C-alpha cells in the first residue's frame, strides 16, 4: 500500500505534459499472480518544449522489468525507475519515438481493487482515477488521450472471455492451452477509461438500432446462472440509449456496448469506453431478491454510466479538479432520465431527500469543499456527494436560469465545440454564456464557494397598493479554507397563491428579475415588489428545489397547509409537509431530552392524514409525505449539542401520535393498496407498495404489536414487501421471538444470494439502540461475513455508522472506538473503502460534549497511527481540523 507522503496537488500548478502521446499498444499475458504487461507507447515532444526536458511517467507499486527505445534496449543511465515513477532522459527533440515498457504485476494480491485485480475468479480492472499506473508506467492523467490497441493472452479454459474497450479485432489460439484476443478503440481516451475483463462468465445479448440506423450489439456479462437477473438492466440500457438520442441528441459510437457485473467493487459502476464495469448490486434483479429501490437504482446507474459516453468519455476532464464536469453533469442527466421514466415530482422529492441527508451535512462540516475544488491530497476522496449531487444541482440551476431551450442549445454547443477534448468547468460555462448572452460570473461562484447558502425571506402585503414585497437575503457560511464569501446568482422558482389556491399573475415585478416564474436573487439583499396582487398571498419559494439552499421563511401552519393542498408543484407540496413536520420534530426532540411529554400540532396531523387518504394524489407521493424527516435531518436542523437518543425518542413519539390519530386511514390504505400477485417493477406499482408499507409501519405503532408485520412477512411475494416487514419486526420489536424467527427464515432462504445476504446484515446493523454494537460485532464473526468484499463491509459496518445514530453514537463512545479499530483494519486492505466509511464522522462536532469528546479521541487514535494510507490520513486530518 502507498502510505501518505503529505503531498498536495494544486489546480494552480496545472501544466500540460511535455510529451504528446500518439498511440498505445498493450499486450497482457494474464496470470493470477504474475501478469506480464507490455506497453508500446509512441510519443513526440510537444512543440515549444525544452529539448532536454525528461519524460515523466507515473507508477504505483510497480517494478520495471524491461525498457526498449525504438525496439532497442535502453541503457540504464538514461532512465530512473522507482515504484512511483519512470523518468527517461535524452529523448529526441521533436521526432516521434517508441517506448516498450514491461512490468509484471500480481492481480491476486491486489486487495485495493484499483488497477488489475481478481474478483470471483475473473480478471477485472478499475482505473479511475489513478489505477492505470498500477498496471504500467504511463502519463496517467485525464488530459493525455490516445487510441488504444489491446492484446490479451490467457489460459483458454479458465478465461474463454477476453474483453477490452472498443471494437473486437480478432482472436485465435495461442500455444498450448492459451488463446488471444485483440481489441481496438478508435476514440482517443485517457488511461482512466481503460478496461480489461477476462474469465468465464454468462451473457445476455440484445441489440439497439441507433437514430442513424446503425446496429449496436449489447452484451451484459454476469456469473453463470445469473443471466435472467440481468434482463431489467438490459431493458434500462436500451431505454437510456433511446432517451439520450431523443432528449440530448446523442448517438452511441461503437459497434458494441458491454457491461460486466462483478461482486468486488469499490463504488457503483465505471464508465470505461464501450466496456462498463458494474458492482453486480446495480445489475442483478428479480422480484424475489430485489426491492423497488434496487430496480430504481439499477435503472439510474445503468443510465448514468451509459450517459458518460458523451459526458465524460467523448468530452473528458482536463484534470481531476474538473471532476464535476463529468459527474455533476452526468448525474443531472440520469436524474432527468429517471424523472421522465417515472414520476417527475416523486423523483425530485427523493433526490432532495438524498441531497439534504448526504450533501448538506458534508457541506456544513469539516469535509466541506467546493464543487470544483482547488487542491487535494487524495483524489479518491473527492468522489463526493458535493461533486456528484451538488454538481448536478448546479447544472440543473443553469437549466432553470436560462430556460430549457437555451440550456439545450448550450449543451449542443458544448458537444460541438469540445468533442474529443479534455476541458474545464470554465469551458463548460462559456458555452452557456455564448449561447444566452448572459454573464454567468456570479452564477459560477456555485462551483467555487463551498457551504450551503442560507436564504432568509420575509414578506409584507400592502392592501392599498395591492403590492407584495418579498425581502430576501443570502448568507454563505464559512467553510474550511474559505471564510469570506461573495453573493451568488440564486435562481428561485417562486409563485404566489390566493386563499382559494389559485396562482396570482403579478402585473409587474421590480427590485429583482422575475421571468418564467423564476426570481433571480443576485445581491446579498434584495426586495422584490410584486404588483397587482389582489389579496394577501401565500408564497411558495424555491419550488422544485430550484436552488440547493437552506431557506428560512416563517410561514404560518395555515399557509403551509394551503400549499400542502393546493400547490401545483408537487415537490413544493411535499416541502410544505416537511415544513409542517420539522418544528414538531424539533420540539419533540427537545421535549424528549427534558423528559417532557411530546405534543404534536393538530394542523400538521390533519393535513398529513388528509393527504394520505387523498386519492387524487399518486400513492408514491403520499408515501413520501408520510415518511417524516429522518433523524439526521432533525440533527442538522437542531444544529449543535445534539443528543441522538433524544432525537430518536422525540421522533418515535411523533410517529406514534400520527399512527394513533390515523389508525383508520392506515388500515384502509393497507387493505386497498394491493398490487397484482404477478410482480411488475414499474413506478406506479412501486408507489402502491410504498404507500401500503408506510401504512403498515404506522399500524405497527398504533397496534404496538408485531403480529401484522409478521403476517405481512409470511404473505410477501416480493423482496420490497418482505424486507419492509422484516425491518419493522427487527427495528420495532428487536427482542421478540417473531423478529429472530423472521431473521433466521430470511437468512436460510437467501444464504446463497450475496446481495440478499447484504440486506440481512444491513437490517440488523440499523436496529436502533445501544445493543446494536454487540450485535454488529457478533455479526462480524458470522461465517457469512466477508471482510474482503466491499458490499458486505458497507452493508454491515457502513449501515451501522452511517444510518444508526443511536447505535453507533452510543453515549459511552464504544461505537466510535469500534469504528476506529475497523478503519485501521480495512485500511490495510482497501484504503478507498476505509476512507469512505470514515466520512461517517463528518458531523462529530455537532454532537453534545460527552459524545463529541469520545468521537475526537477515536479520531485522534486513528491520526496517531503510523503507516496510514493517504486516503485515510487525508480524511482523518480534515475531519479533526475543519
Ligand atoms: N466514474 C464512476 C462513476 O461515477 C465512479 C468511479 C470513480 C469509480 N472512481 C471509481 C468506480 C473507483 C469504482 C472505483 O460513474
Ligand atoms: Zn459518474
């Protein structure tokens, strides 16, 4: 493992390479422990570069075993090889030359899952961001693009399948028991998009005819026997290809598109050109084993990786500081795809829930960083929810600000102008400035200033003048390394409603630009005056969550109730439910902490129950309204000195009161929201299941008995219902006979299916209360627990530390000490995974003093450890400092 050397990379230091790479020709002789990699690279010195400058190539844990210059062995005094670099001197001043570099690597020993590694008996690669340098010495940076030829030689019986990027050139036998295959990718690409897969896998095949009539072969490779479970992913792929043609005008550009599903993978999936590699969790699904959420994730991630073909691959990043150029934009594209395939408002609610529960805490804590950072120690630690999700929100704001049509033209210009290039965020923004004629300088600050802006609003109505004045102020909190912030351009979708729910159309607006129902807040403080407003309006601000901000706007419960009933934007309706719920949950948390009885506002309960029973609303929307803000949402709103036990107890009391008041509503929903016995994964059926299961949860509180959940568990004919019933049993009645019986039944039934075994671990890791730490530790000794499998570690350890504030955040600090021990253990094998799990400590400063103290000590214990990876050292130091 590479340990930290304290090096920091700065955006300001960016320089193009001295040498231009013309072509790459790789030959792999695969062997589990001694794979030989021969890399032939053709370079020439860039015009204007000093004729004596050496060529610098990156490596990571490499050993050089051969180096030829134009086919002739290079004299040792002409180069220096270390595990991290290969430096070559005395190269020609201008004419092209060829280097042949040989390395021997050990895929079997590669537990970091970066570079070439083994998983489930197959060979597989992961090169983003800096994994290619673990295969061979190379200018391993995204602005070095070249066409790749790849030759793969391997044992034929063990590896009937030999895959790489691009189009298949040919293959043949190769000596005793071996064969080879050759692939050529004509699209110049950076090394991070290289992929190789070899082994024995099953396949499902299909084809897609592009808008220009070209036929593309589609193949999804999975473990033998799992082929039928790839059908939904294939369907999602074809829908993605069609959608990208229809909505963004983007056509696929090779003869073949392949996806390989593997079971050991650090993240969700990877967009390697023509050969996406997926965590099998985001490929495999069938009704018995996948939940509705799994289906939705598969659809979104298949789309995401496919969309990268244009936003990421054809146009890539100049350097890793520009990561949001491909990730933020591609997340925006996959969000729009899912919105079109499903229910737009429900999708938007789910996105905002996710953004607030993951990105807002990051942006408000020690790990806060701009969407486009300017320095990093470990790039792996910048694949964050800020870069992805806030990056997507910033893209969405461009569309809101310019309007759909101008945005589309700007995207077309971007594809036209930059196809084949490695570019920056500035290049991207320039396309929208050029197409719209708007100055986006104040808007661009969204990329550069970290922290969630706080917008404070207050309104006054003047009946005589028939005007409504809305004063708005923006404040961007200080974040690590950024104390002073400038006002940004914030697009706020906004509407004014009359008492009867009809929208006002103002005759004119001054004090701020208001066009297409978007109010443009551009100064620190602004007052917008709406003219021609016949009566006191109820204002809806930040509809559809047009800007990723915190909004402080004191609205009366009656006004919120009006919005909850009448807002034409259903996202804003949901927001009104949340705004009604939050004060109740905050008060409940405070009351629980002081042992006072919890009392819930009647307006809130009435509004919520009315919505639950309102048949004009989509079931999925009603389920979202019934799912109250989470414990971490409440903690964030409380802001500091937090006691997870009180937050939990308060929230439980609120749920119980809603459940008691709504017993009849919930029983009738439970009876009526059934789905046909033959399962379909469509959004409408999923919505009915979600609402029925929400009703089941409330009933389990009202009845305070496991019986109904137990019956639901026994009756379930799909994983969504089964897992929901199991969760109620385990979380609400953890010590009951019914819970332990259901857990064993579930385990026995699915012991052969790793993705379902992960669910079995997760459910238990999320059981609220102080006893769960012991349970988690016992589960780590269970024969089904696998330390080397990232999905399994995330399912048990990750679920515990990220989603269980009362279990992990025990007042005695045992949870934090457990985490510290596990981080050190995981770090030895897989630094990326360890660092990711350690980010669960990002909100430690907002804990009450006793817990905060324990948390700090645990972090200091990690920090004091010698030989940490760069990944973990970077996270632990920033977490303690910020
Ligand atoms: N680029 C990938 C995506 O978002 C994710 C990714 C980045 C990744 N680095 C990785 C996946 C390392 C696995 C391992 O689509
Ligand atoms: Zn991505």
